[in-house]
């Protein structure tokens, strides 16, 4: 979430989406609030981070071991 606007879900171990789009209308001038809600247990061993990039990372691997 950014400023109480839900961006969607991100599931790193399942793919294929590795980035979320932040529409301009969700941003405020000045400071913006980012809220992360983790349900599965982070697998990053203490080095998790949020990075803003200009180009999306799409079409990653799809894992079907549900």
C-alpha cells in the first residue's frame, strides 16, 4: 500500500510479477507512506527492501507447486 492505496500483491517465490506499478494519483507531494503486509514470512534473511525503478520487471518464472 502507498498512502492507503492498495497496489496489489507480490509473491516473490511464485512469480511472474516482480514489480508493482504506483500510479501518480496514489502519490502525494512531499512524504508518502508505504505499508507492507507480510503473510508468508519474508525469505530475505533480514535484507528486505523496497526499491523504486523506472522499468518494470515482468515475465519472471512461474512456479506451480501450490
